[in-house]
C-alpha cells in the first residue's frame, strides 16, 4: 500500500506561490498538516482558508528567508512542539536571476542563486533531517530542474546550482542509506509560474516570451509529481523525476506552436 498523507506533517519552503503553493494545496487534499514558510508571509496567510477548505488537517505558516542560516535555526527552534516532527520536507525555495554570459553577469545575481538554491537547501535539510533519522521516518523532496542535467546558454550559474542540488540529493540518499528516510529530486523543465518574472526582476513582457506559444508545465503538474513520490509504498525510493512538457526535448530544444 502507498503511504497515506493523512495527518502527516509536510514542511514546504517557498510555499507562497508557484510550485510551492500548488504543492501545499495538493497535500491539503490528501489531509496533511502543512508547515509553510516563505519570505512573503502575507501571501501564506492569504492561502490559509483555501488550504483548510481543501482538507488540510492543520496549517502553520511563518516567515523565513532560507538564505540565512541563523534565521533558519532560530525559526525551526521556535516552532511549537506540535509542529516539530516533520514527515515530509519539500525543499522548494529557489530562484534564478538574469540570463547572461558568465563574463558579463552580475555577481549579486550569483550570490542570490547560490545562497538560496544551494546553501538555503542545506540549512533547512540540516535542521530537519536529524529528527527524521532519530524517528526512523521521513522523506526529503528537493526541487531540482532540467537545468541540473543539461547546461543552457547564459544560464551557467543557475544550472550549476541545480546540478549541486542533484548531487546533494544523491549524497544525502547515500548518507541516509540504512535508515528508512527517503530522498527524491523532482526536476522539471519549463514551468509557467513566477519563475521568469523573478529571473527578469519583474519584466513581465520578457517573462511572457519564455512561455510564448508553448503549452508549458503548470505548477499543478509538478505538485502532482511531488505528492506521487511522497505517497509511494514505504519500500519504494523515487530517486529522480525528470519531467518536461511534450513540446520541450531539452532546455534549448522547444517547439513553439501547435504540435
């Protein structure tokens, strides 16, 4: 039998929009308790009623920027006792900045991607996984990308952060071997969310061109894959899910228009 999410505590980082928000809603439909964090606490609060109406057994939201190790440690330490024993950790917080050649790129953009996509993932993992090992139960699901498998032009640093995520997932899985704790990397291609508007710092016209004439993946498609991985029978380890829309064969081989 598959693993039931009813009453399980699911911790999702970067849960205020896009894949994070869709994942929270899908776990809510499975009756999970939701521990949600993001930088934009007001967006998390606005989701509360919908998540409860969808079937969430409980919702606890808090503000957190995973780029700060101290902030992660303080926030996790401050959680009420009822919200400490995480069953499923979804390391979803992440971003991309810019689309330039390395020798023309902005150093600040590198810092932000590395601090969020790599270091933030590590900080949260370090804070949560020891409890899973102690309880001999848990599942870590990391949000990767096709960019971690194939480098594309003008995206070297972002691609490097997602390659790091994939290797961190693989390494964590090896380190956890001998325990029942599972590790999964969900690696989508083009997903139509706020991703491109964040990458281009609010330039909506440029962001829209990313998805022009393509039936891209939606956040709900990725959320479905995340919950599917989490609900496999306890002896089944889904290591990596690489998923794209049908129109995308690789990061730079995309058919636009009807196919």
